[in-house]
C-alpha cells in the first residue's frame, strides 16, 4: 500500500465519530497524522460515503474537532481518510497531537 500522508504518523487510540448520511458511527482511530487518519473499520455495513465529517475526540469530554475527510482506501479491518480543508487551528491541534509542534 502506498503511504499518501505528508508527515509523521502517531499510533493513537482515540475515539472518533463518523457522521454518515444514515447516522453516526462510533469507533477508534488507529493512527493519526496532520494530513489524515486510519480508523478501525466497523464491519456493520459496506462503506458508501466517500467524503464525510469525522469528529476526533482528542481529549474525550474536553477537546474535540470535526474535520471533513475523504476516504482514500479501505479493507476488512481499517479505512484511511485524508483531511480536506482543515483550518489553521485544526492543523495546529493535529501537529500538537502528533508531536510535530
């Protein structure tokens, strides 16, 4: 698999909420970079939404952010998203979480 991300990945175990057309799905991020995220895939149904908002609960109950993301790949266990139009504040938060700040 080709690594599309620009920046270091950090292995994480943070809660995420995918906001899909038919409702929300709760899950966990497996790793994070300033340009994208790899999620543990929920096998409840086949993926249909190619671009969707993802809420990253960086500090659960305290700090979260919603970033528009585009799915770039998926398999049985994981799905990879690249962030689309993250704000300066969101980029700074991601850099800080990934230890690049």
